[in-house]
């Protein structure tokens, strides 16, 4: 429980500097577009990359759970009613 509290406090403390970068990125992208640059494409690609990570993690955990659940079901189907009757 102490480790979880320490991790949550660390994450909460590091959120402020990250939020401060958003206006800087926006100003940089706007000034670049005004000057005819194409850095907005790179910024959009970075945003899509960051948005895809949580979905990939959830999909990976879901696949891992499904695979392990499937193997548990296969193991439990190995006994027939006659096998259970022998032990009773």
C-alpha cells in the first residue's frame, strides 16, 4: 500500500510540468504553419502515437486474459462425468 501511495504521489507531482508544455507546442505549431512549415504533421503523428498506446495496452492485457482463460477451460474439460463419478 505504501508503494502505491508513493507512485501516485510521484505521478501527481509530475503532472504540472507536462501540462505547461501544451501552450508552448501550440504556439510553436501555429508560428510554423504561418511561416509555411509542415511541422503540424509531425505533431499530429505524435498525438496519434500517444493516443494509441493505452488502447494497445488494454488490447494486450485482454488478449493475455483471453489466452489464459482459454487454456483453463481446456484443462477443465479434460474430465468426463464418469471420471467424477469414480472419485465420489
